């Protein structure tokens, strides 16, 4: 069973707070090393606990509507989430979601 979005967010927040505390007490070199390890952990969160993506966990920043109507049918959705580089930086700005929103807007007119 994969981590939920809430669980991933909690871990990211906890790591961020930990780095803040360490930065007040440790040497800057140590802080940089710990921050690098924390970044590695954050990148691995999508694969912790087994497959995600098509098994029910949607990528961060993606609405339930987008996930149901676009992401689940997209070939860029992997077991660890969305492999699209644009979606990683700008959730909801990938071509399939933009096309979906454009078609939805045209249907309303």
C-alpha cells in the first residue's frame, strides 16, 4: 500500500522543520549534507510502500476530476506517479489536462 498524499505532505513538512532546527544547532556543512539526504527522501516518497499512481494515489496538485478523467488514461502515469516533467513543476499544466479543460469549456458554451 502506497503512502497517501496527506502522509507524503506530513513527511515533507516534518523534514523541513527538522532541517530548520538542525540549521540552528549544526555546522553549515552538516546542514547541507542533511538537506541533501532529506531531498533524496522526498524524491523517493512516491515509491514508498509499493506502487502508486494507477492504484489510487494521484500526483500532487492534481484534482480528483483531472485524475479520474485524464491521468488514469494517460501513458505518462507510472506506478510512482506522473512521469511528465511539466506536471512535476506545474501540476495541471500538462497537455492532456489542458486539452481536457479546453474541451470542457467548449461543451459549456
